[in-house]
C-alpha cells in the first residue's frame, strides 16, 4: 500500500486528521520522546514525510540533510498554531537557487 511510505510528524491535533486517510502518523510532545520519534522517522524508509514547521525548525539539521537526497521528500505543514513562514522561506530559497533570482519577493 502506498500510504505506508508516507509519514506525518507533529502535535496530535495536527497529525490526527491524516490517520483517517491511511497515512502513518507520529504524534509527538516536547521532551525526550519527541527526539526519539523524529530521529526514528528519519531513519525509516519513508518516501514522503510531512513535518510541522515548528519541528522542522527544531530539527533543522535532520531536515537539511535530506535537501540533496531524492527521498525522503520533506513537506512542511503548519501546526495547530498556524504557519511560522518556514515552508515559504524554504520554497523561496529553492526557487532562488534554481533560477538565480528571487521572484517570490
């Protein structure tokens, strides 16, 4: 099943909706268990990892390691508190690298 290749990591309220469509969800709370869960997900064989922006900021070194890899593809999503703007900044930087100009000002 394709959905087994997709994971969602974030706070319970944000990720729980994904479970209804068959995606593997990893709800985390701040603390030691959060570290273990995030590191575990990045070591699994997922093709796509949806990650809340707040976790992406906290674990930027793990996220940045995947930038030059084909898989996993990291898709940043806002959490229940809203967007931090990180997803847009990453898209903007990618576009800027690709075409050599900041067209998303």
